[in-house]
């Protein structure tokens, strides 16, 4: 099942207080970037983020889920209605995420 544009719009609205949020469609799902770094995505209308130490610390009860078969586990964000939490989560994760690879 692909994610809906309505759920994507909801998540993007929740993250609208952060500068540098962008999304990229990928086979019916959406990858989410914060200031150029991949933070996670929208998969089957679930907001999943990379399992960084900060994300694990801020969401100790978060379920580890597969975004799609064969992928690495990511953490399900349940607090999608809490803009302050989402902002703090992404800001805490940022320094732990790898920088984008340089294009040749």
C-alpha cells in the first residue's frame, strides 16, 4: 500500500516550523530530508525515522519497523501530533546523521 498525499501533507505541516525540510517521492512512498540529510520517510502512512542514538533515547518505546521488505529497521514515530516533540527529535538527530554523499 502506498502512502497517501494527505498523510504526507499532514507530516510536512507538522514539520513546517523547521527550515530545510524537503521530501522526495520514491516508488509510492516519500523520503524526508532535514537540512540535506536523510532522516527517514513516510511508508504506508507511517512516519519512520533512522534509529539514531538520540531517536532511541527520545522514543525508548518506539517500535522498530521495516519500511519495506529487505530494508533496515527504522523507528516508528507515534507522537506525530506534537510539533514541539517532532522539532526536538529532528534537531537532536541531525548531527548523528551522515552527510549526503557528494555527486561525481
